[in-house]
C-alpha cells in the first residue's frame, strides 16, 4: 500500500478519537503528537508538520460545532480537511483541451522517467487519445532502446534516433509529423544527476522549442526532504507544472515527495504505485487522504473495475446470476478480472471501511495464490466440465489436479466453493429473492464497523 506505515498510524489516531468518551485538551494534545510522529517518520518536512498540527489544534479549539455533528465527528472532519490541504488541496488533474497536447518529462537519473512515460502513454491511450512517444535522451546509453521497448509494450508509436546526439535536432526531425498525426505527445528528456550549466542550457532550449503544455517532474518516493529543493531547481529551469511521484509502493516513505512538492508550484499529478504499466494513478488529494485514513476510494475502485470488465460483460453476468446460470466459466472470468484490478491489498484499501481492517499481508497473499491456483485448475478442465461441474467424477478430479499441479483436495475445494456460490445465487431469484436481497442490504446498512 502507498505510505502504508503513515496510513496505519493515522488510522490508529482516528480510532483513538472514536473510542474516546469525550474530546478534551488531553485527547487533542495526544492526537497532535501522534500525527506529528507519523508524518515525521514518513520523512515529511519538520516545519510543514508543525504548521499542519498547529492548524488542526487551533481549528478544533476555536471553531463552533456544526449542526448535526458530534465533537468527535467534527475533529475527524478537521483532520481529514487539513491533510487534504496539506498535500495539494484541490484536484490538480491534467485537462487535455487542445490538439496536439504536449507533455514533457524531466527528472533525475534512476527515478523511473522513461518507464513513467510509457505508463502515462498507456493511461491516456486507454482513454481514447492517439499518443506518440518521442525520445530525446541522447546521454544515457540504451535510453532510446528502453523507450522503444516501453512503447511496444503499451502499443504506442515511438519516435527515436539512435545515432543523433543532439536532442533538439531529433525533436525538429519528428515535430511536423507528431504534431499533425497525434493528439497527445509525450517527450522523454535526458535524466540528470544535477542541473549543471550545460544541461540547464539543453533543457531550456528544448522547452523553448517544444512549448509543452505540461512539464512533469518525475521524482522518487524515496528521495526524502531534498524533493523540495529538486522541484524548485527544475521549476526555475523549465517551468515544472506538476510532479509524478514514483516508487510509492513497497518501503518508500514517500512523505518528502508528497508534501515538499505540494509546497512548491509543482503539485502532484500522478502516483507510480507498482512495476506494471497499469500501476499509475491520477492523484486526487481528497480521495488519497480518504484511503490513508481507511475511508476508502470508491471512485478509484469503480474505475479499476471498468478497466477489468466491460459493461456488456457485467450486464451479461448479472443476467446469468438472476437466472441461476452461473457456471465455472463465469467464475474463471471473474478471477481474471480480479487479477487485472491489481493486488488484493490495493483493492481492499479502496473499499470503504475495509481499510481499517488490519488483515495480515500473509492472509491476502494466500488468497491471491488461491485465485491463481483456481485459474490453473480451470485451465485443466474441459468445456463440458466448466459448463456443468456436476459431472465431475473422481477420475476427472484426479486428472484436473495432475494437469494443474495441485492436490486433489484443492480441486474439490474449488468445486465446493462454486456449489456454495451457486446456492447463494438461487436465494436471489424471483420476488422472494428480491426480498432476501433487500433484507441483506438492510442488515449491511445497520452493521456497525
């Protein structure tokens, strides 16, 4: 999970509020210390941390209680609002309003600039844009080869020149074609370990020639508090308009990249949250804080679900469920869709209320392994077995287990799980089924989390 330690600490802080009998100065001081500790451990700038917590404390003491809220609810609301303001405030998404729209990628060596160029290309091509990747990194060996491979993997046209050593000449060579034939152009420039005079001159001349609509600084979540200084240096030389924070999964603290960049004129636009080309998320401060605090992010969940399964497939499945025609082929498609949505831990944190459940990573990983095994088993089944699992005999089960490289008991467990799911589906058929569904939904609505 992105900033997992920070998220867990903040959830613990909110649980303190929820369990408190009443809100007083002692509780408020404890909460402020907890928030300060959590943010400082995540490598957030000290001055910014104290400014944030002083604001939370002042608002909690001075603001009148809004109608319809308890003091505890008001305090949670203040913490949520101030954290949102702290990491960017309003939604800073990129709006593509003209053609061609040009995005120039800049950054230090090793922060994933070329890979992020590919992720961004895939993100926008999936949303209907005709994207071109242009490679202007003439300094790093094999940089052009890498961009070419990235372009092929995301099925986007790439324009490079492996022999030319002048970045500006490469741009001028392809400028007319890409500006004429593509509505979004992503330009990958050379990474740098410092902004020396010659590199400043190069990036300034490229910026002047391209006239990009967005200049995105790619910065790693492991950079720490130096992120603010780096963002300012790039902003001075090429007018950075936004940041893509990469390496925001795993052990990266991430706090430096998140807050230091938000404190400059370069708000975060995207987060890189994994190694796959789909692991890029548009940054929305309010939704991001909601996930950190365990409130979920239903919009992101729905977006991932839409990418994993089409509306037609979803409608077809719902009709089958109503008719009680759910079979192993449908289950197979569902496990494939789940895989497309990413690791279960990431999906869980988007579901409202689920982010507060401290489920061990080993349990979630075990569930992912089980889903993979299910797919292997179903790959070993015949079409007739998938359509009608009731025909499974002992010999068939043994053959499937051997073909999938699993135990016979694991195949039987899959069939048992399917049978239970089918019985449950039958409860929701017809008028009686609708009443059962309504009763279940009411029960969920009254549940206390």
